[in-house]
C-alpha cells in the first residue's frame, strides 16, 4: 500500500515539475546541442582566412604583432596572441577586449572582432547560461537555469524510478528498452519514446546535469573540493600591469624558447600556442595546446620571465591540486570534450534526445490534465 502511494506521489510530482520547468530544461538542452561543435566551427571560420605565402615573405614576429596591437590600443597592456601551427594561418590577437585577425605576413587586419560564428555562439551561450539577460538581471537568469537544472536532476531520478515495470518479464522490459514498429495511437508512441529514450540517455544526462551544478552554486563547488579535504580556491589577484615597457626580452625569443620546450616535452605536434602578456608583471604565459579544444590533459602552461628569459614554472593538469583536477574534469565532462569529438557527439545527441523527452513529457501531461471532450453522436 505504501509503495503504491509513494509511486503515485512520485508520478504526480514528476509530472508537475516537468510542466513547470520544461521550457527552461528544453532551452538548456537545445542550446547545449547547438554548442556541441562550437570550437571546431569557430576554428573552421578562421581557416577561411588562411593566406598563401608569396616569394620569400616572413611570418610576422611576436614583437611585431605586439607593436601592431599597442599602436591601435596603447592603453591596453593585456595582450593575447594565438599562433596556429599551420602555414599561412591568420593570427588571432586580442588587446584587452578588442579582437582582431591579422594577416600573417603583412600584419593588416583581416577581420575585426571574433567573427560571425563566434558572435553567434556567444549569443547561444548567453541563452544557455543566463536566458539572454544582462547586467544585474544576469544573476536572475543564471539562478532560474540553475534551479531548473536541479529540478531536471530530480526528473531524471524520479523518471528512473517510474521506469521500473510492475513485473520484470521479457515483454515488459522490451517495451521499456526498445521502440515498437507500430503504435495504436500517438499517446502510446509518446509514452514509449519517453521511456526508451529516457532510459538510454539517463547516464549521460545525469553527468551533464550534475556537472552543471558547479557553474551555478557555491555549495556544489564546496562539496566537490570538500571531497578532497580542500577549500574552494580564491582567484589570485595581481597588481595591474600598466604597460609592457619593463619587458626587455624579445617576445619572439621567448616564443622560440616555448617551441623548443614543447618539442622536448612531448608536445612537438602542438596545434596552437597562446601567448598572454600583461596579466602579471615580468611574466609571459605560453599555453601549449596539442588539440583545438583546450583539453587540459593535452595542454600545459609555460611561464617565462620577460626580463631574463628564465623559466619560472610549468603547469600541467597533473600539477594541480586534486580538487582542481576534479573540477577541470567535470568542466569538460559537461561538454563531452573530455573524450574528444566522440564525447562531444554523444553529449550533443543526448541533449537533442533531452528535447524529445521534454516534448513527449509535456504532451503526455497535457493529455492527462486536459482530457479530450467526448463527441456526442
């Protein structure tokens, strides 16, 4: 008797919460699916600007790129430059918030801003995280999605409980695990789709939703770091760098030193090297990445002194604290990138099926809450 009452309570709670949070869950799932191959698509959009080398043209040096950026934005000492290991690749460069794509030989501006593809994904990301709300209202959008995600976790767990058939036999399990060839009516189809796709996507959707809590709630981060007996780290704050005049080592020399370091430390096949200047005085950070997805297992940071050229330190994921390593893993599990393109694809497909679960759930709830009127004959 108690189990019957409990299952009925779970069913109605599942139904009401699904209707209440369905729109927000659908939005997060749909935008998540759109973001599946964001890095690859943005990379392809930059490949369009690859130029052919003419005669004996030399690629711009790092110092020349820095000079170009400082000429355009003399008050922006915080500079990023990304060197791609491809002949004729355009040079993405940032001075503060100002973004450019530079001609690798002449230094002319090929594109101002991050491009249509990147701008599109920024909008989708803002919808995914903040419901396109900005300013003080951004916190509201973040909280709405955060709590909707918590409700989604409940829906997944309660759905798993409701999935269990009354009797475990071949026929019952077949109806919950496999799609039928024909259906008597759409209600039967929607119900079976809800069961079948919900079952097969459950582990992936649980991973996506549980890792998402880290982006919304302090308690989730405290729980993760607490599992390793650590406190949530506080971001380091450095005195602001007002100019780069104290840097006496040529940046190109430092870049060549970083390339040599990569060659001697298992990253000779690097895909890109990011250079960050102006974050900390007398320090240049080189992020050496052998993938296009910033996968932390396939990249590391090298810090060089901009006055002496000495190596300050290297930082790999294995050098992080256990809590930081767990957080980094969770970050890339959320997008599937932890397992590369295959992981991204699985996460994207699961997100699309999540949209189907929301649709079938809403339809089934509507059919139960708003019964059809009988037509008099």
